C-alpha cells in the first residue's frame, strides 16, 4: 500500500502482509471489474486477472443489499455485507487492512475519514472527494492516522501519458510555458452522465470534478506543478429540459422516458434496431454475471433521462489555469461531441509537443489508426515522431498496471515517473474542478488558496516568515 509523504509531496511504499485483507465500500461496476472479481480470482472473468494469492476480500458495504446478495450468489461466495450506517461494525467484524472506496463520489470523504480514524490504509477511486473542504478534512485525518490514502488517478498509467511525462522530464520542451488541452466526450459517453447520479452536483461535484479531475491531475502531474488560479466559462447546452434535442420540447409528445427515448437523437444514434450497441459499460448492461440489481440507487419507479428538469450542471466548459511555476493552461471540455478523445499541445522554451488521442475508436465516425503518435517539434529543428503501443485492458491498458501495483507491488515506472497519486494529488485535481464551476457561477477568477485549506495554511506560513 502506498503512502502520502507530506514532507516532500511524494508517494512511497509501505510494507504489507503477503495476503492483505480488503473491504470494499460501494459495489459499483468499477468496484466489480477493478477490485472484487480480481481479488476473488473469478473463473467467470479471467480477463480481470487472478489476485487471490495476494489479497482477500473480507467485507462489502453498499446501499443496495439486494445487489450484494446477488453478487455473492453469482460468484458462489459468502462475503459479509453491511449497510453504510454499519461501517464501524464492518471494520470490527472483518478486520480489513485496506478499505477500497468505489461508491458514489459524494460518499468518499466520509468513508476515507472513517478508515483513517481506524488507522487503515485507503484506496479510493477518483475523484478523491467532491470539494476542497472535504479534501482538507481528508488530509488532516491522514496526518493524525497511521493509515494512508492512495487515489486511483488511472490516466497516469496509460502508455502515451507516461511517454509524455518522460519527454518533459528529459527536458525536450525546456521550461513549459503553456498547455492547450481540448477534451471531447462523445454523445454516447457524454449523455451517460445525465442518466446517472453524476448529474447531481451534490453527489458528484459536477463534471469538472467527477470527470475533469482525470484531466486536471494529468496536467498537474505532467508539469510537476500546483494550480494557483482558475477562470472559466461554462453552461448547459445539450442536456436538461431546454436541450435543442429534447423531443418533448420540439413536439409536445409528453414526458415519459420511453417516449423520449423513442424520439431522442442520442438514443437513436447508439441503439439501432438489428445492430449490437457499443461495447461500453457506461450505459450498456454488463454480461449476465455482472448485471446486478440497483434497486436503491436506481429505483425502477424513478427512471432518469437526459432531459429531466432537475439537471442543472454544465456540459460545456472553457477554463484557464495558472500554475505556481508560471505556466498556464487553456482547457475546454465538451460532453456532447461526435468523437471521443483529446487534442493536446504543450509548449516550452525549447520546443512543442502535440498529440491526438481517440478514447473510443469503435464509436468513432471515421477510421482511427492503432496506437498514439506524439509529435515533438524542437524550436530550431525538425519534427520527431514518437510511437506508443496500443495496450489491452481497461482505460487504455492502465487498469491492469494499476491492479498489479496495488495488489502485488510497485511497477518499475512507479518511482521513475512518480506514478502513484496520494491525497495531495487528489486534492489539487479536485481544487481545479471546484474553482472552474465556481468561476462559472460567480464570473470571476478563483484563487486555489481561497478554496483549499492546505493552501491557506501555506500562505499563512509564508507570511509569517
């Protein structure tokens, strides 16, 4: 289990027993594929790997007890299950060493802090928390605890992203001056956030946090720097009741979800009669063994759809971020794009780096080559092209590497590239996201030091000197 080193803001390694005892909070789809099935070494899903010789799943906490019972039945297991109010009883009865948190984003802070109060190590899915106040509370709890926090910022582990980190560290760009980062989320994946709890800022922090933390952490990590100030514009263009694509608005057909889907261009685009829907789990039901009930989280009598009245978060952003070291970033995100991926440019005093990434080639409306090219343009030289491999496994091959690091031991690249993310990394990724949506709401620049408690303490310390 990795630990956060507050003195130098690096993540190191802590010794653990060969057979580590894990408890999971939140039996989400992510928890199933990333943690539960690999720890069980499920013969039904050998593609996830078998880590049962390295760890034992001893407890599951979830709001959907029916879901956990169905999971145990499907897997032929008898893992003890607990409701959220019985967290302390789960710890007492199952004695885990590590708590894995993969529940809805808004619950992360509570489970992280309770785990740390029990001196347990924590592995938490991103975002670590949904606002800066929670981030400060987590960091304070970690300082008081013998436990540590590891944040699963899996985007760091993709081969192209590790190569970009190497190129910057090798000095190819010189001092980084500014970053251009455009992230497109296609009409399948982008709309999926508005079918689910992510559309509620009180549960997710909004899209600049629940999704954007991926992107902001990448930039923080690539630059090896901390964000200082954020200014943003954003609005709700594609989803919610005022969407230009809302059939109810156009044709006055009534508000039933079934009728909306029948006429909805998003639904029709990806659900063509006679054709198999995309191989993606954001909306599509998983294979039979993972098609578990969600009776509490998604009750059948309260269907969610992308044009619902309660949708208020933004789906389009333009963000500018200034970093302590002097670099800046122009970031844009569009959650209803024709294709999914990003366009990246990083400029430095000695050159420029460019690359385009296609996240979902199978959903792309044009042919996409395998692998990802990274072009380097020396300021006074000829272009150089770096090829990166197409890796198998979730999130562009990142998930298998992460599972090995979490359950077996550090990767060779972990120390070389500072791959593991700790609580400070998680906090700063959330801070940019919160600053962005607050800037949209307040129409002004937001200083990170005004949001993040550890930044306020840092500023006070500098003033005292």
